[in-house]
C-alpha cells in the first residue's frame, strides 16, 4: 500500500536523466531547496558538463546507469523523477528500440524501485502523446492522433505505454505516481545538435548560416522556458492529494515557426535568410497546451515571455559554441589566467 511521507525539505530524491537539459536544471532546483539529489544518467543524450558545477555539492551524487537495467540502491529514496529518455526526434530515432525500452522497461524498473521504497514517482511524459492533434488546444482528456507504426512511434507510443504503467500502479495502490505531459521546452544547456527547433535556429544564426524551416513554417508550437517547467514539475510532485490524472505543463503562447525564425533574426541580425525543406513524417501541424488543469490544481502558470527566454538561451549558446567569437574570447581569457607551465 502507498505510504505517506513528509515532503518537506531534507528528502532524498532520485532524478533519472538528471544530466540532461531539463534534468540538470531540476537537480539545481532541488538542491537549492535543501534536498539530497541522486542523479542517474547513461549520458546517451545527457552531458557531464550540465552537472559539473554540482560535483562538489555535499548533497549531490552522480551515478552512470541505464534505467533499462535494474539498479540496486545503497540508500532509500523518497521521490523519483523519471526524465530518462531522449526527447528530440533525431536522438530518439537514432536507436528506436532502446527508446521504446527506456520508456517501458525503464519506467517499470523505476516504478518497482518506488514501490520498494514507498517513494513518490513523477513521469516526465510528453505532448507527443497527442500526436498530430485534431483538437486544439490540447486538453488532457484528448486521446490523440498518433501513428503507432511510424518513425516517431518509439517515443510517442513509448510514452503512452509509460503513462499506462504509472496509472496502473497508482490504481492498484502500489505507487503514488504522477504524470506530467511536457510541451516544447527551451533554455540554457540545450544540446546544439539535438534537433529541436529553437536550438537549431539559434546555432545556425550564430554560425552565420541560413535558418532551416521544415514545411511552410506555418505549423505552430508553444515554447516554455526551462525554469517555468521545473517549477511545474516540482509543484506536481509535491501536491496532495494525488491528482490521479495527467497534467499538461507548457506555455500556451502559440507561435508559427516563421514567427520564431523572425524573433531569432531580430536577436541575431547577422544571420542569413531562410531555407525551406520538406516536413518530416508525422510532424504535428499545431501544438498548444490547455493548462487549465495545471492552473487550478497546482496554481502554476509560466512566467518567462518567449523574447526574454530566447535572449537568455542565445547568451548561453554565445558563451558555449566553440566556433563563436564570445566563446573563443572566454576560453582565451581563461587560458591567460592559468599559472605558468599549465
């Protein structure tokens, strides 16, 4: 049976996928709240650089491990965040079988671990469970329009199966499981080659290349800054009682890809023009969350406007892209400060 635990600070929290883009920001936030964080990552898409500043934190532990394999923990955990899965199409399609197994077997392993520890578990699901939606904006009770045999199915159907596992464990009283359906998220620590539209456009612009637009560019997306998303994840983990339903987390502001490209060009005017390419198979034409449930249950709404979040994300890429002048200057200053002989 489910056990009730004190959710105040001082918890031991496992973050699977904790060295990834969103996961590393979540680790930061949990440590700042006084929790002990165990970061689990196989570094398939995560980066050691994302958590390098935390390595000397007394409350932080890093374990290299794939959630598809069973993990014996040396200490009990109170909460588990499951963010362990590649999230961009090029990454999850690179090894689709592993993607599916991460969603299903990996989630199953973490649910078993949660059951053994009486721990609360939150699954980071995705707006991709709605597929190419025929309902707009997408509420949580919409069942989706997913191609179950297409090239995106490993992720879309994998996450749908992971959700089913979570709710079955919840209904049978075995695990206090919660499900967040995450819409497009962006911010510092995105991988430059992960295939997401915001990182693609920023990296191309900073590299002086033309901006690649797939399809007509009239397809829409909603973009949530990473700090807003992390606040929503923590709120969903902490809420009592369990909502017992999935919760959309995303920014309801809707922009066409052409509009997004225009904003990037405004911020990086030296970039070249636009190049249009064919739209990938099953790519959604419209994407916007209905967040009424998150607002009512969690008192959560995103706060960072797209313009402000883009500026922070561009600043981060300027400092980290090895070919960008700002990054080279930063490296030269760092080298100049080294002691002689190093």
